[in-house]
């Protein structure tokens, strides 16, 4: 009888440890997210399931073109691409991104740009026109969805405070046929 109790205690201990480990990993390190909407097409699709690395920005800072998840003002999490870092001057003209006066290629947009016949994929703007500021403020990011015509992003909601960033999203794990590392 004592042997069965001891075995049961060991099993319960193992289960409790496993649950605590899984909870700790999900809360502090990695978390799943479901893409909701078309704002990141063609890179991400509606209902793609992704892993968010929560440690990525606790250790370092975001890089231009990272795909990040952040807490939006509406109490929802958004997933967008980092376009502007603190101190950057952002401008779009002739469907080209300019950061601090230098043109940048955005290969993740090429598929859509080729299909558009009725104007630019990204409407022209300057940061100052949108926000009244010449540069992205310290401690903030300027983010945009890849589906520029149908994305609610920094052009509409403003700069994103770094402390609202949940983490970097770079792995699609579902649907299994589309599993990949996203760039």
C-alpha cells in the first residue's frame, strides 16, 4: 500500500512540475498567436498560427523589418512589421520606402506590387504629415502591415511604445502545410 502511495506522489509531482514548466514557458518565453485578418498578406494569412518569442526584446531591441506582436489600444494584440526605429525619418514615395533619405527594398511586397494596376501599393506619406513629428520618438516604433491598402497600423494608430511589444513572431506552425520561418 505504501509503495502505491509513493508512486502516486511521484506521478503527481511530475505532473505539477510539467504544468508549471509549460505555464512558465508560455507566460515568459514563447506564446502562440493566431493571425486575425488580412493586414499581413501575402506574408501571413488569416488564421495562421504562430509562435511569439517573448524573450527576443527583453534581451535585445527590435530590428527593422521584424514582425512583432504588440498590445494595441483596443485591448487586442496586433501583428505588424517594424518599419521605423527610434530616431528614423520615414517617407514613402513612388511606392518606395525611404528611411533617413535612403531607399529600402521590401521584397515581401513584390508579389502584391506586381498585381496592382490602379495606383501605388503604399500611398505616399511622410512621417511628419501623419504624426506631426519628423522622426520616430525614443522608446517607440513605427509599424505597418504588409497588406498596405488594408492595414490598420502606425499610419492610423500612431507610434507603438516599446513596452507594448509582446515579442517577435517568426514561426508559422499551422496549418502544417504552410509551416515555415517567416522573414
